[in-house]
């Protein structure tokens, strides 16, 4: 039920953090994993590490802020590996900016990567899935900030992740007839390089409290993605799974 042999998975932002954990978990389940990242150096390192463990993985450059780069990357993946079974829209920005100091430039920057890029990736990959006629899976990595794990400075970030959740809902509806499921995962706090390097005001607010089951790590998020990608979730679409260490009941 949790086997991905002979399946092709594309993970954006898979060069580090949660994305690297997702790529590793999917490869361990038998998938051929394509790590699509702007940091091609780190992506190549991650892919080489997976291959050294006996898994199938490769890296490809993508600039998610550039529509043409997205189109060309997806075309290159199909040309070299065939039709993806799974797309994980994981890449995202998470800098903070106080609402009353917010700028349109920051709003646009955040939404360009966290929302617009996922829309473009979904459009390009879903076209190929539909044409192939074998179904497929799309998993979007949103944020528990949409359900209360909030700190100061997340107006642009939460807004962009809200757009991603809306995209999940609409995509699930339009793609259901093609046997393509679309689901979302809401990670709680995960100490990733991106989170540690995030710019902006101190992360102060209810999102700072410790969840009763402890902080999540990348593998916890990856396990949820794996579920949605496998036959175990063949009848599951338009669902949102929070992986938050029990934060929601604290």
C-alpha cells in the first residue's frame, strides 16, 4: 500500500530542509525522485547522496520566480524521465515582515514563489498527467500558520500559503475526473535551514509554544506526503492534513 516502485516524483525545493526529507522518503519507497531547485549545487549533492544509498534520483535547475524556467524544467523532466506520478509543491519563502510595515514588493515576492509558482507547476505537470491518462498525485506543502500557529510578521507568508490552499481545493475539483488527487499538508514548526535563516522581526506569538507531542522534523512531514502519494490514499482528495505535534489541541 505504501510502495512507489516505477513511479516518478518531482519535489520542488528538495535541496534542503523539508524538501530533502520528502525526496529521501519517496526514494526509500521506490520512487525515482527529481529534485527541482534553484540551488542546483545542493540539489546535486542531495541526489548523489540518494544514489549512493541505492536509490534513483537526479537534480534539475528551476527558478520558480520565472514562468519560462518552470515550463522548460517540466518539459525537460518529461523528455528525460517520462510523465510524473507525483508533484510535491514544497518550495517556499518564509521571511517575516510586520503588517504595518508591509510592502507590496514583499507581498509579491512571497506570493510569486509560494502561490504563483505552485499554480504554474500544477498547470504544467497536470497537463502531462491528463494526457498520459494514468492519474497522478499532487501534494502542496502549506503551513499551520493558517490554523493558529502564528507569530508576528506572517501576513505575506500566511497570505501566500492561503492562496496555495485555495489552489489545492480548486485543483482537486478540476482534476478529479482525471483520477488525479490533490491534497495539502500543513507542517507545524520544523527547524529547517530556511526557518533558521528567515529574516524579519523576532518570531513572537502563540506559534512559539511547544506542541504536546514535541517539535516535528522533516521526516514527519515527508511521511504525510508519502501517504498521499501511495495506493493507501487512492480515494483521498481535497484533504488537508496538519502535522503539528498536537499543537492544535494545546
